[in-house]
């Protein structure tokens, strides 16, 4: 069965990594954010969520990713690593996490270098299963830095995760594009953790600086359509699957935009004595992104000391595309 046929058969949510699982959220997300007021820098600077241009190097990233994969230890601790990703960040067993990451330091170094490469020349059929393991390790690194209030290290870990997702998103196949989307979604969850820490840098400008589309699916879709058509395989089910893949990628863009709005709220609070804005239009210091899965801005409401920021879904949109932040300010 071709990759595209697998998508059409509903394998998107359970087979993004061959025999492994790296799933996108199965339903809309409801997240409580307790934010500390924080002003944003005028420019992205050191808080970029992708490697800055000054750090970029010539060369192909793929051999470095392959080296990172080979340096990974056996899979004996993989289940434990996944479990740590679900533990509340302040309950992480920091010593154990540090020991696990120290065994994977060579892999982390290779990925951190790979994401700085200007080229990423993917083979037609990369082994995507290894990126499941690498993504979990990078995410655990980010969580450790955040738990230790190591914001410089957290930014570097986020750059590495988003950089890998960006490379994966320069994809020859739809399945790889979905893998990129999943990795990006995981890193968004770690941004949510970071921005709730007292003293954490405001990432509003950094979020605005991320490229959109973050995952470049159009070329992969064009390639898959051409391949399927030449084999006489195009049908209604496959077309529906392609459109579903587009929606899933847009879900990541929705998450990125919602985080940018949340950081704009943190910026507003820093300039208005810790108060939440009455409306998104009140935030004039920075541009507020549109809602990628709707026909207008995000829904926003303020009740007492709590605000709700929520996706405004287009007619016929699935609830899976919704993200809802319940936001309060801690001064």
C-alpha cells in the first residue's frame, strides 16, 4: 500500500512513523495558561525560535540527522522518555532526565548542528521512524531546561526542535509533511510551558518571525497527485485524504498563531499594570495574527480576571482544529 493510500485509509493518526506512533492531537485542545507580564524585545535577536541567520552553515543536514540516528542508544529507555513528556514539568525527576540525556548527547549535538544547515536534501524514502525518537529526545531536553529555568538553553532546544520540524517540512511526501507537523506541534506544547515561567522571555516577536507556511506541503501533494494519477489511483477517497492533510498542517499554523496572541497578551499586561486586554484590538504594540482555521480573528472574551482565546472555526470545520486558551495573569 502506498503512503498516500495509508493516509486515505485513516492511518494519519496512528502510523506517522511506520511501526511507531507520533500522533497529532485527536481533538481540539483546551489549555490553561498562567502568564507573567513580560515585555518583548524590539527584534527577534537571541530569542529566535529557528537558528538565526548568523548561525547558519553551508552543507546538507541529512548526513547529520543520519549520524544523530546512529548515535542513539538502544530503545530500552524510550518508553520512560515518553512517560517523562507527560509528567507535569515541575515533577520531572531532574537527575534521571539529565542522565538519560547525557547518553544521547552526541545525537543532540548532531541534530543541533543539522538544523543550522542551509540545505536538506531528503531521499525519496527517508526512515521517518528515527525522527520519532529524535523528536522525543529534543523535547525532553527543552523540558529539562524549562524546569531548571534555563531560558537560554530552552531557546536553543526550541530552535533545535522547530528547526528539525522545518527541515522535515521541506518534504518530498505527504507523510513526511505530517511528521513535520507533529514535531512542530510538540514544540508548541513546550513553548506553552516556557511562557508560563516567571522571568521567561516574551516570544511574541519570535513567533511572528516564523515562516508561514511552516510545513511546505504543496510540492509533496503535487508529487503524490502526479504519481497516483500515472498509476490510475486517483479517486474521491484519495482527494479527501489530501485535503485532510492540508487541514492537519493548518492546525499547526493555528497553534503558532494562538501562541503569538498569548504572548501579545503577556506584552500588553507588562505595559498595563498586569491587566488583561478587554479585546484583541486593544493590543496595538504588535500585530495580532489572523485565525488560520477560521474566516477572521480569534475569538476573545474577558470575564473578571480570566480571558479566553479560542479558534473561530470556519463553517464545516472539525472541532479537532480548535485550540482554546484560558488565560490569567500572575503578577
